[in-house]
C-alpha cells in the first residue's frame, strides 16, 4: 500500500527536479544544486499532501 504512494511522490519529485534544471538553464538565477534540491523536496511533499487530501492513503478493499 505504501509503495505506490511513495513511488508516485518520488516520480513527481524527479519530474520537478528535471523541470527545475530547465528553468535554471533558462534563467541562471540560483545554483543548479539548490534548484534541483528545492524542486525535488517541493514536488515530493506536494504529491504526498495531495494524495493525503484525496484519500489515497485509505485501503480500497
């Protein structure tokens, strides 16, 4: 049950990190590792929050 939720959160974080790399390349405002780290954490926590709000933590029997 927990694995699909964490996998979704991880994939969201990876997507956000990749998108942030593109934004960093386009704007060059922050150091690249800062942008990647902030985006990964933000995407992961955002996904976990959304899944919690939507009730995906509940067992669907």
